[in-house]
C-alpha cells in the first residue's frame, strides 16, 4: 500500500521576499526549500514515521554506518511548472525503479514505487511556492536519498535506515550548458568495472569521481569522459551524464548498459530518436572509433544527457595524447533538437505523447 507523508509545516518558513530573490537566480544545489520528506526503516517495523516536516539537520551518532562505510544511495529528478500553473514530475517511476535497484546493490531496504513517488509529490505540494515560474529553464530539483543511520562499526547491512527527500530550485547545471562543454578523457581513472557499483546511484561513486573531476578542471575541461571495458578502450559515460554520438548515416549511438547509470534522460532520448530521423543504437563504442569518426566526418555530433544538465552539447574532447574539436565547436543540429524537444515536453509546450509527465498539483 502506498504510504502517505502527512505535512507538519515548518514554523520558520523563508520570508516570501527572500524566496523570490533566490528564485530570480537559483543556481544549482545552492538553496533548499522549507521542508523535507522523511521515513525510517528497521527490520521489525519496516518503513515507518513517514512525514513532510521542516528542513532541519539530522541528529546522528558519530558511529552511524554511512559515515564509515558509505552505505547510501540517491536519486535526482525535477518538477516543472506549466503555463497554467500546474506542476508535473518527469517519469518519476523510472527514478523509483532505479532507486530500488540501487538499494538492492547496496543492501538497503527497498521503497515501493508508489511510496517513492508519493514522498516526492508530497514535498512538492508542501513547497509549491518554490517551484520556479513557467517560461524559463528553471525547475525544482528533487533529491531522494537513503542511508545507513544505525550506529555500529563493522561491515554489514545496517538495521536502521533513514530515507529523505530534499528540494532545490534549479537553473543551469553548467554555466555554459547550452553552448557546450569540453570533456577530459581520463586515462588515469576509471569510474566503474564489471561487477562493481557503476550501475548503482550510490554516493561512493561520486566521491571517487572528485579526483578525476579535478584532473579535468586542471586541463580546462568541465567534466570527465570515462573509459571502460576491456583495456579501458571503450566509452563509458560522463561524471553525471550519459553520452551520445550522431553519425553521418543517421545513427544515434550510445554505450550499452552494464557499468553505466541507466539514465532516465538516456532512455527518453533513445525513445525520441525515431522522431528525429535517427536510428537508436546501443553498443560498445571504442575510443579509437570515436576519434577516427570525428576525424573523418563519419561522426558528426556528440552530446551528454542527464536530469541536471538536460542535453549538453559536447564540443571538444581532450586527453593526454589528443585534443579534438567536435564539428565546428558549436552545438550540433540534432543536439539542439533533442534539447528543445525534451524541454518542450517537460514544460508542457509539446503534447506528452509518451505519457511521461505525472501531475502533482
Ligand atoms: C553517473 C551518471 N550518469 C548518468 C546520469 C544521467 O541520469 P538521468 O538522466 O537519470 O539523470 C547521471 C545523473 O543522475 C549520473 O549521475
């Protein structure tokens, strides 16, 4: 049965004027709304104590297992305001399923799909005033996460787990997200290996990405493009985005699932490909194939896809032994089309022909 998250309103809401100032330039992940949704789990009681209450710090024992062994998972999705004032989530059931898959990998308790969606919807309803207005590219970013809150030292699954959803008004993830990013192809670091946690959305994956990310920034690149597979010669994904390549003969290539995150945006782009006259192909893409493809013109565009960054053009790649500009260094035609199409569906400007939007308010 779907659990409800009753609202216990905060007694210290953000003054409306401060909130409006934040909404005028929210950035990404800098400001939090007034409430959070929470629930706790133990083996005897299962999930209980569901509520939406004031955003406040957790009181946690310093021995809480998450602080030592990183038994933690997270999700990211967005709520969009439409022109008529209504508020909608984009494919939240896919985030719910991926959250459950991540929970299985990290031996955390699963939350059923409807309860996950209800927790997110209840928080959006409580903090509706924080959903940015229709018309810009802003949205309310939602961050469900779950962690081992039991105090113990020793490597075993926690017997007490906390679930929480936070919300942040969000603008652009990359300052130059529309004009394009250059990715650093790291030969020092990898993100995942077969049998590892690459397909799970767990905090540890992102902690491990900080060193390669620093390496990328040091080379003037915004993000990392990770290599994987046999001998680390094939394209995996970027730090927070899946990657796509458009070929001259109208294929839309993306690495197959396995060690990468099964992105909601990735799945949506693959579904939309046919509408844009492209054949979606999921397969191993060799680094050399990609380099040769951009050199001889058989590959024409590259872009990255993710909830936070939407569709971000990849306009260049750099590594220890090569640097290349993709196309003429400007966002490609298909890249722009996918970006507009997705944003149009999410903001209600285009008909939701795939049934992807879930109304919250
Ligand atoms: C490693 C990684 N790959 C890909 C994605 C894109 O996934 P989605 O489209 O579901 O946001 C994300 C973002 O969550 C990510 O962190």
